[in-house]
C-alpha cells in the first residue's frame, strides 16, 4: 500500500507591506530620475537601479514609463497638498484670506524643495509626449480647477472681486504659478521671483480690498 503523495508546498507571494514599499521606492526613484533626466531621457531600468531593485522589477509594478509617471504625479499632488484637501473657509473669513492661509504654505514648500520643476518638465515635454500633459491635467489641473470654481463662486456671492475676469477665466488664478515657473526656469538671470509672493500679489489685484460681505 502506497501512501498518498504529500501536497505541494504553497509558495507565498510578497507581503502587501513589502509590495507597497517596493512601489514607493520606484515612485521616489522615478521622481528623481524624471527631474534629472527628463521623461524621454529616463529608462525604467534606470529607475529600478536608483531604487536598488532588479532591472525588471519596475515592470512588475508599472506597465510602462507613462504609468510610472502618472503614479509619480499622484504622489506629488498628495504630498503638495499635505495628503488632505485645503478645507473650507472659516466663518467670516474672506476668500482671498482663505487662499492666503491655505495656498501660500503649499507654494512656499514647493518652491523651497524645487518641486516646480515637475510643472516645467510637463511644459517642456508635454508636446512631444501628450500622455504627460493629459496625466498632469487629470491629476493636478482638473481637481484644482474644480476648487477654483467653488472659490470664485463664493467670492462672487460675497462681492469680493474687482471684476468678472476670474468668473470668465478661472484659470487666471493659477497663472502666477505657471508664469513664475517659466520665468524662473527659462528666463531669470539672478532675478528669480518668489512664486508665493507673486500669487499673493495677484490676489491683491483680483479681489476688492477689505470686503467682508456675509456668507
């Protein structure tokens, strides 16, 4: 009488925590590689090497370089916002005061860590690789524009605007960030601008001073 064969041993896959750590390492390495070499000049094998991983490991987590870039953008946006939405205005707080309180610290942190290079990267390479521009719009621009429309509508209700320009063109609220980034990366010769201060100056132009209408 023969005994039943032993059941095959179960092969355990990597733990969820290890998978998450590997993915995060690739995202961190990807951000550094993209900023240093640009999108076109970055290879997945380079990213894996920066992360201390085997050459093919990156493809186990991301189907291609664009998929990695999208995840880098998502992580970047979460980090820029501190992992949480900006919240709501306090009772009696004017819209420009709310924007100063919530947006200026984000802009200062981004400039202090030279993270506006991400926007510059998309501007430079977006025309050659449309997927980059599409990904940046989906992850960074569209959510911000949705919030801007909410803030502008609040400002209109409160009678806080100098004109109807922001109502017609809400994208103007992010214009100081784009202009400041382009100036600092392409045109400045020792006369770089502080983007947070540029944004604050725009608020002074767009909003009526000391207007405190009821919510």
